[in-house]
C-alpha cells in the first residue's frame, strides 16, 4: 500500500503531500523527477513504475502536475494507480480543473479529501458523490452538524438515504466508440467497439432497477428464442452497484443505482465490423509541391447521418501556400498541428465527398518524408449503434410504488479511428490529379 | 580654546546620542526581521477574535504546505484545538501529524482533547480523533490511545468502527505487545464477521497489514490466518463490498491454501463474477487468484473454463488508462510464459495505436513477438514494417529488432522476414537503415543460406552504397563491416572498396568499429590474398602500432602472429564456423515465475525483478530513517550506489529478458564503463 501521496508541479516540486505511514523520509520525493528524466533518457520513455534507493514511485501525469504515490513494499501497483486515478477524478469534480493553480487555491479541502480517501495507505471512500456529502467547499460550523456519509451505514455504500425527486426520471445513453485502424487500401487492420451505458438517475428513495438488453448469452441461458437480433457481448464490466453474482447466474442486470451520473457498464466487441467512414487517398509529391486527393465515403445506411465529421490529414511541417477544393463541407489549414482539417457538418449515409488539396514547399528537397502519420476521423452518428445493442426494458421498482420514466438514446462515435496514408507517388512530370 | 573643547564634547555627546538612537532603530529592525511571519502568526493565533484565529491557523497550514518550518508555533496552535469548528479542528490535527515526531513531548498536551473528541456525540469527530491519534506515530501516545480505541472498536457507528479497525494496525506497528495484550487484535478479528461490509473490508485490510508488519519483523508470528468459515463468509459478502474491500478480500484469498480441490473450485467459481467489475485492480487481482489456484485444481474442464473466462477480461483491461495498461501488459507477458497460447487469437488487440505512449508501444512490440504464430505472421510483419516507418526512432528500431526475432523464432519464414527488412532498407532512412544493418548482421550468422544468398548479393552492396547513412551509429557500421567480411559470396571488389574507404579513417573510429575492421579484413585477406594484401597489412600495421586502444592492439597482434605462421592453420582458425546467436533462451526460472504470478500486478512482477533487487531491508531503512537530515554528500553517495544497483538491475533484467539478443554487442562497453 502507499506510504505517502504527493502532488507535484511540473518541475517536481511538491505542491501538497500527505504522509500516511511515516516509514519513508518525505525527502525521497526530491529524487522523483531526476529518476524519471534519467529513465526517459535511457529508454526513450519512462513507465509509470519507477524505483530508486529502495523506494517505489508510482505516478500519473495530469496536465502540468504529477500525482505520485511512494511505497517501500512489493505493493499492488494497479490498486495504487487506480487509486491515483480516482484521486484525480475526485479533484476534477471538486475543482473543475486539476492544475497547479487549483491545487494551490484549495489546499484545505485537498488535505481533507486526502485524509478521507486513504487511511494508513489503505484506500477508503473514493466516490465523489459520497465525499461531497460531508466534505464541502463552504466552511462549516458544527451548528449544521456534519455527519459521516449515510452510505457508511447503509446496505449500499454508493447511494444516500432519503432522496426525493418530484419527477422521477432515468436517462440511458448508449455510447459506442469505434476504434479502428484502416490500411490505405481500405482493409480493416484492427477494429473494436467500446460501448458504455451511461446513466443519469433522478429517482427518489431506494429503487431497484432491472435492465434488459438483447444479450445473446441471456437468451441462451434462459432457453428463449430471441425475437430480433441478439448480440454477443464479449467482456462486460459493471459499476460496483450491479449484482455481479446475479449477472453471472442468469445474466440479469440488477442494481440499486447511485444518484446522478455514472457509467453503468462498459462492453467491448471485437467482431469484424465494416468501417463507417473510409477515406481513399492519393498523394503525389513533386519537386516543391504536394498534391492530395481524398475521397470520403459514409458506408452506413442512408437513413442515418453522421454529424460533425472532422477528417484531419497530416502534412509535412514546412508545407505552405495551401489551396483546397471540396465537394461537401469546408477545409481549413491548421499549421499548429501540421494538418489540414476537412469538416463536414452533416454527412448522410452512403454519400461520398471529394477533396483536392495542394501544398507548396519553401525549399526544394530531395529526401522525401518517409514517415507518414495517419489520417484521423472524428464523427458522431445519433440514433445508431454499430453493434445493434438494444435496451429491451428498464424496470424500476421502489417500495413507494411511483411511476418513473426511462429515456434511452443511442449514439455511435469515433474512438481512435485512423486511416493510414498511402505511399506518396513520386512524380517528375505533371500531376495526374484534376486541377483545383 | 575652552569653547573649542566644549564644542567638541558637545558634538561627541550628540554623536553618541545619535548613535544610541540609531542602535535602537536598527535593533528594532533586526528584531522585526527575526520575529518575521511566525511572530505575526503567533499574535494572530492568540487573538481574541475567532475569525482571525481561524485565518491564522489556515496560514500556518499554508506555510507548512510550501515547506516553511512552523514547528515553533506548536503550543500556540494547540491552544486553538478546543473548537467546535470542524475545519479548524481538521487543520490542527493535520499540523499535529506533521510535527508530532519533532515534538513528541508536547503531543501529550493535545491528548486530552483527543480523548474528549473520541467520546463526542458526532461519529465523524470520534473517527477523526481516533484516526489522527493513530497517525501521530510516537510511542508517547500509546498509553492514551488504548482506552479510546478499545471503546471505538465497539462503537455503534460503522464509520467509527471501520476507522478503528485501521487504527489497530497503527498501534500494532508501534507496539506489538500492547495490541495483543489489550485484545485489540481479537476485536479486529471479530470484525471480519461484522454486518457492515465496509467494516469487514477494513478489518481484512488491517489484518493483512499487520501480517505484513509481522513478516518484516521476522521474529513475530502472523497475526491472522484464514480459516474455511471466514473464507465462506468473505465470499458471501464480497459482492456488497466497496471496490477496495473486494481487492483486500481477493488478495487475502490469493495467499490462502484451500483445504481441498472442491473448495478451490468453489472459490474460483465465486470469484468469476468479479471479472466483470469496473475497477481494473479488482479484475486483475481476480485473475491473479484464478491463475494461482490452478495449482490446486486437476479437473481439466474447470481449468479450461478458468482460462476461457480470463481471456476477455485481460483484453478488456487494455482499454484502460495508459498507466494501468502498462501494468496490465507487463502482467500479460508473465501470464504468457505460463500459458503461451492463451492470447494468440487476440494478437490484433496488441497492434500499436498511433497515440499510445512510448512505454506502451515498447511493451506491445515485446508481446507481439511473443504472440506471433504461423497464422498471424504475415499480418504482423506488415504491421511491424509500418511501425518501423514511425517518427519515433526508438519505436522504429524496436520494430526492426522484432522482425529479426520473429525470423529467429520461425526459421521457415526467415526469408520472408529478411524481405521485409530489405524493403525497409530501400527507404533509405537513417534510423531504419542503421537498425536493419544490425539485424541483418545477426541473421546472417544464424542463417547460412540467407547469408550466402540475398544478404551477400543484395543487402551488403546496398548498405555499402549508402555507407554515409550508417556513419552516425558505430554499432551499425561494425555490423556491416563484420558482415562484409564473414559472408563469402559478396563481390570482393565491393568489400575491397569498403575497406579502402575505411582504412585512412581507421584511427578515428570507435573501438567496436576498429575491432570489426581488424576481424573482417583478416577474413577477407585469407579469402582474397592477392587483391587485399597491401591494404590489410596497412590496417593491421595501424592497429598494432598506432592505435591507442589496448584491446584493438592485442587482437591485431594476435592476428599478426597467426598470419605470419602457417596460412592453412590461420584459415582453420579464422574461417571456422561461428556458433549461432541464441535468442529466446533465457526464460525465467519456474520458481521465479511462480513467485511473480503470485504477485501479479505487484511491483516485483511489473519489473520482473525479485523484491530484494529493488527494495531495502528493514535494517537499512531504520538507519536511513534515523538520519533523515542527511547532508548533501550522503545523498550523493546514495545516489551513486543506487545508480550502480540500478545499473546491475537493468542488466540482470536484460539477461532475464528472454528475447534480448544484443548482449553480445554490449559486453565490451560494459567492461569499459565498469
């Protein structure tokens, strides 16, 4: 377990620290950045687990600060890294931004949180919702008696007692992000769907919820025929509120939800999926200039539309004098990221668009840039899931017997969606591409 | 005259008074400086206004946070401890924790308030008092903490009980006898059966902590040994436990030895649902448990079921934050040593993503070589070729090395791998061409037919043509030179041109390059005596007479003597078959692997080093803790010794790393730097 936790600025100077066990001199942290840089120099990049002089350093980097835990034991790294992650989540929801300034401004509350979230190196409450019940930013006089979170004495540690909403509502967002790597000729090199069911719960009392999905394994387990299409979810992982034993037994998803926003479950599907948006590109290099022609195709059904499509195409650093033409959307040059961005506000299914781009080089070069960065694509397609997952029902039972309204939304988004660039054609004569 | 003297005395006395005045002023000034902020804070802390006192306490803590010494205000801060403002109370407690070690005798002044707070009607305050008292870590507190702690262990509020459970471990660390004598440990043991899961979780964590302390003390017995009824109880409540509690219970179970195969299977089955938990550590610790329990199970059906369950969970962990992903990838590399084929079908999940941090890319490349099989080889080769074109030279170099290693593993496909490298050489990029030269040179030793074929006919001529690109990397240069000498089928004219180009620069080359030139030129001479005699003689002459490096001179002298004797015996020695370069050989020993598997996700298994390699013993810690105020010298000392240790550790890890084949190149360097 962790002996101490530090928040450091980007020069490695402690902004705030909490010594939980007193078994390692706090000065050990002075070496941290040196070790990190040494390691980075030796191997090109420093992994999140470092050791020096008998001390283990585990860290996360967030913007301009480091969150570091130290230990002198053969401790569970993933537990500690996960704890640091939670710490960062809690700080972010308390101060909006986790950065040097917000740490300095809120040192009192950070001490309180550090005190409450870990004791003697053992992680304690790490849910923002629970912590907010008794650690608040307004200074509190004991007239309003601060009490330990009701969750501590409850059956469930994630939901306080006595919630009341005039209008009982539940919102379910099913968000699927597509990770995909596509070769220049359009074949999928690797692809997966990372799905998440995000909930917003505004329900009174202690409701018990039951969620039904078109899960193939559940139909099989109960020996029922599925009416529509059932999907095979590979690795499903749940928020701690879900009764995992029940799910293991008959694949029922039953839970008493926390209040407000949370991710109920995440799932991953590694099935073969067809790319939703593909780009075919031709790149030509001439002496002193570079020509692009890119054809983007929306390969989903016509009744769906992708919104806010952004296709980012990298160009060499010293490219200048851009010229663009496109059949749909608009193109802009973003020299700060050495790319041009093709934006299509609405891209209807089975439509396609063409783009021509021209760049000049200030100097005439012989050596060609052999390093090629991939094209990356951003998009979101509402009312559509790639996997075909569907909510069949969401039952809400509370002892007071109120009626609650469930709302469901589906959306498919890009994850890490990349298309590799083809080898540029080296031409000495005129371009074969149409004129701009 | 008189007047004059009068005047004089007058001025003297005036000056004296002026001086005195000045002195007072300057004294005031100096005093002010001395008093500084702490003096001001002291006044504020003793102010009669509550708000000002509160602000003062805040400022004291703020100063403490930025590392200013405010220990001088100890008594003044303590005066404010009796307050009903929880924020102030918390801040003062924090102050006490920081300075208790410096002023242990003064801590006693605070004891009364602590004891009083531990009886407060607000459970939050009771818990706060107990928690802080435990954190003071001074022996002086022992006499005062026992009673309140005993009371709080049986508190009606679960929040207080869970805090007291942890506090018991703190007391145990201070004094083993006290914790046993006053029945504190027994109270925590009975908490494992508490009706509140939070309390159970903290009791388990605390007992494990005490076991750990006992282990480090060597002479003490373990505090807590699991029995079957406790195991059953823990498994029945694990689902209701909060995430960190689940980890504590799972870790306790990993160390437990089930009484029979049946109970092992029962535990495994009860742990299956944990694989679906959102917390990565819960998932990985469950995997750890399932894998270590395999040794208790003989039923192959169950074993297969376990493996089937583990695969998707391991893969799902790969979509977490990069830091956690790193730990997962390192763990997977261990799992694969035990179950080599577990993830072969999932190889695509390990393909690099363009924005992965480098340390993730490195691990993934390692695993890709490991996961490769006949069916995925083709796809993997094209991926690796793609990575070698990456911007980052260290990724690109590792990818080329990976292609080489795949060639070594799948001998039938070595030629296909070599073709991939040839394509990379054709790109004429500095980094890729350098690393390719090194890899090809190693392949040429393992694959005679390739060395005599494509390597001689196409690669070596291309590399010689682009010799300028190799210039900046001595390893690459040495590799090309060695290859040019060793491969018999290269056109002699090309090799001759290469050596003629190298000869005038010989003395400016690095040692490794010089050695390679000497070796290779001798071989070349024995094969083509007429063509190369004068050139090689010139090289050897330079090496023996002008070269300042002893190793090079020795080697050159040895060849000189050999060549001046019987040319046939020289041929026999020099042109003999060289042993193959072995890779894939140094696997972890079984006991070490089992140890790492038992600690999957822990530091030792992430680093793949036994704990003794990176941790210090309890004694050396005691030493360094007693002189916390080390001067700069001793820190520097430590640093250099630690550097040495680290250096050795790095090397031992290299040797244990089963794929590393480049130690041969590195050894001469090692000799020099030591």
